[in-house]
């Protein structure tokens, strides 16, 4: 039978959300502090990293999560860690100017990953981290030349250990002929995201932060020079508030909710296929992602026994049966030899897209936020959590180019993302067009 929990949770001993451990269960009103310096809403990579930084600099930091800490995308993702950019170098330069554009690229490709690695190392987080590199498979032949040029431009801006792989040598990376070659990013890696977020939780608590699960923030109001945050277990007065809810942002924070589109991503983990079979599929052990718009991403499990395969099976919260059959179709397109494998785990999570596909750090009416990772946050979320915390402390080290990204809403997204089923149809048509071009 296919289990609906993320594959990562059992090896990480992630608490069962239905019966959380005593520290993560709903706190009694007496357990919640009446006040704190900083209240963080959301206990994922962003919120926990921010709390670690704030508490280690002497601030009393309280983190609230409406589920068990780590329950959001941070414990359910593909476990690929690296960096990248969705807008081209040219687009970034023309929108933001060369200086800011290049800074964004360097932060996205180099600094965020270096920060995440340093936290894993400094905090001794045992999360199966391995520097495997990542292969980005190109969907269309025409993308090979443009990707090679883009890589050259990037490497002229900063050191980036990456190279092109022509289609003739692609099977040295991954056992498929589906792609038109690709790019290898050598510094990227693999980890178990549930172990990673539990490691960040332990690090934040060690630094002195108080983290409460099963405690939604239901409202934030200004009060004097600070804020009062409502929860079902009582009110907390806070000098400052940081919102770190990304794709799980709810109606308690309407201004932010209008700026984030919660697009689900679906993943399956197969039955044990055996190490030899996995090594045939992934000879170098690299993480694999695709260049197509609704891209798939896949990898061996850390013990090299299963395939973990993710993708946008639908752009709305589709039922599990539909998601599984769509992922099976996509998986067998890449690896036709896996048609008969069974899925032991099938789950989903919410990515938080901004309308310009870039994260944003900022403050409005005194309430700070860091979010909009648009599907790639294992490095960026802890990095920007740290940066926003430094900004809240008034430390110039908190400077980041991601304060300069636009963070607008759209009049047709007033709250609930009613439009996702229509977006699904739109992107399916775009897929068909791209597939037709691929076959030419
Ligand atoms: C299926 C999937 C696969 C992905 N794969 C990858 C990958 O391989 N590599 C990569 O780099 N990135 C990947 N990502 C993206 C990455 O997981 C996220 O960008 C990152 O985890 C975001 O972290 P976060 O802390 O900002 O948000 P989250 O981890 O989503 O945490 C937000 C938290 O806020 C809480 N919350 C919401 N509202 C409230 C409230 N009112 N009160 C209290 N708490 C609240 C939620 O319960 C949740 O725990 C993937 C995402 C998904 C969903």
C-alpha cells in the first residue's frame, strides 16, 4: 500500500502530526510566554534559521507553527540543495542593473549554498548531506546553445564549477535519452530534508529560541511600539514580527497571501529497487532536474535503494490517485524500464511562488517577511532567514539583493488561489506545444 507520508519522515523520526511529541503538541496557555523580542510565524527553514540567528545574538525569539515544526515544504521536498536563477543574466541586468543583478546571481548560486553548508557543518546536522552535483537536462535541442552561452556569462561574473554535457555523453550522468544534453553544477548536493529541518529546529532551540507547534498565529495587530499576536492559546506581545510561511501563508496574513501563489509539487518514492539498478540509472549519483516549464526532478534515495521522483503532476491540490498516475506517466517517459515498479510513498507539499519567480525580503507596516522561493529553498530559505534576522537587528551584514526584487500582488489573486485549475490547463497546453517542438 502506498503511504501518504513523505519518504523522509521515517528515517528522520519526524513526529507524527496526528500525535505530536510533548514539545510539539499544543502548548497550554501558561506555557506560552506573555512577551518576547521577536515573534516568528512559521517553523520551516526560513523561520528556524532566523530564530537561530536572533537567539544567538541575545534576542528572546519565539517561533509558532500551526502544525508540528517543519511540517511545511521544508520536510517534504526533493532534498536537492543548490542554487539557480529563473530569469536570464540579461533579463536580470536589464531589470536591476548589472551590479544588483550580478549580486542576485552570486547570492543565488554561491552564497546561499555556502551559508547552508556552513550551518550544517557548524551545527553538526546529520542530514545525509552529500555534494553530488546536479544535472539539469535540457528539454529542447535549441536550449543547448543558449544554456552554454548563459553558463559562459555566469562564469565571467563569478567562479562556478559547472559544465555542459552533450547528448552523446548524457548517459554518463543519467540513463535516459530524453534530454538534449544538459548542464552539470558540481557544488550542488543531496540531503534528507526532514533531518535537515529537525537539525535546524534543534539548533534554534539550542541557541535559546522557544518553538511551539500546533499554535497558529491567527492575527497580528500593532500595539504601541510593538505588536500583539493572537493564538488560540493566548496573546503574545512582541517587539518585532517576522512572517516565514512561504507556500503555507494563510488568511491571518492577507497582504502576504496575495503576493504568494501556493503551487503544489508532488513526489513519489518507489519500492526498493536495489543498489545496482539505481547505480545504472544514476551512474554519478547526481541530482537531476529538467529545464521544461513544469519540470520533473528525481534522484536516488540517500541509501541508493529507491528512486524519488517529483514533479508538477497538477497545479492544484489534485487527489493522490491522479497525482500518482501522472507521476508514473512522467517517470516512464524518463525511464521506460520502470513501468511496473510500485510506489511506497506518495505525498505533496506547497511551493510558494512570487509573481516574478524570485524570493523577497522586506518589511511592511513593521512586519518583516522572507519568502517566494518559487520551488527552490533548501539553500535560499535558511540563508534569507538569516539575512532578514540580521536586518531586524539593524546589522548591515543583513544586506541582500533580494530586498530589491518586486513583490507585487495581482488584482485577480485576492486570497485563495481559485485560478490554479485554470493555470493547470494553460500550462498543459504549453507543455503540448513544447513537446511538439521537441519532436520536430
Ligand atoms: C514537493 C516539494 C519539493 C521541493 N523540492 C525542493 C528541492 O529539491 N530543493 C529545494 O531547494 N527546494 C525544494 N522545494 C522548495 C523548498 O522546500 C521551500 O522553498 C522551503 O522549504 C521553504 O521553507 P520555508 O521555511 O520558507 O517554508 P515552509 O517549510 O513551507 O514552512 C512554512 C510553515 O509556516 C507554517 N504556517 C503557515 N501559516 C501559519 C500561521 N498562521 N501560524 C503559524 N504557522 C503557520 C506552516 O505550517 C509551515 O510549517 C520543494 C518544495 C516542495 C513543496
